[in-house]
C-alpha cells in the first residue's frame, strides 16, 4: 500500500475490527464538536482495509463516530491492507501505538483476533498444555510492539 490519502463517503465505511471494549463517548463528542466547527481539519485519516469490496476500519473508530455525529459526508482515508489478516494486524499495531494502553480484556481480544487469523503461528505450545489464549498469565504478559 502507498501512503495516498483519498476521500471515502462515510456511508461506505464499515466498522472493521474493534479491539477496544467500547468507544469513549466523551472523546467522540469532543471530536464531533471540533469537526462541526472546523471540518475534518487536522485529524489524521482513517486507516482502512479493502476486504470483500468493503472499506473496513482498522484504526479510527472514534473519528468515524465523531464524523457521523458531526454530519460529515466524506472522510480522508488511507488504505493499509486488503485482507482480513492485514486488518487484524494493523488494528493491533495501531491500538498499540496509541497512548491509551490495552486493558486486560482488550489484550485478550487482540490475542484472540490474531489467533483466529494466524492459528499456526500462535499455537506453538505443547499439546498437553492449555492453549495460550485461555491462559490468563499468557494474555497478561503480551505487549504489542510496533515498528
């Protein structure tokens, strides 16, 4: 993928993958107020993957919800992948880059999402032991590192 930024009608975006337990309403409201006053302005583009002929959001859910609330019809996007596997990896990396750390439950969500896409790469453990995603110690020890 290149770093080209292009506009997508907001109605063509779909949720994609959300590793967070939920969105923060105060953040969405603050973003929406800014967007109502200034348009998209200095917000970064929404990171998307083109999967099954849909623009699925990998990173930028709060901005998407805020744009919907503000009545913005098109939003700047950057394509970061074209498969569900790339969607999962980019969502994990994107959330790891943000200042807000994953909660225990969110780490578990991330691990399970990666395991669904890459089962052979994660299940490198003894067959007589509990699978790593069900081990609370394993899930709590994971730290996502992005380049």
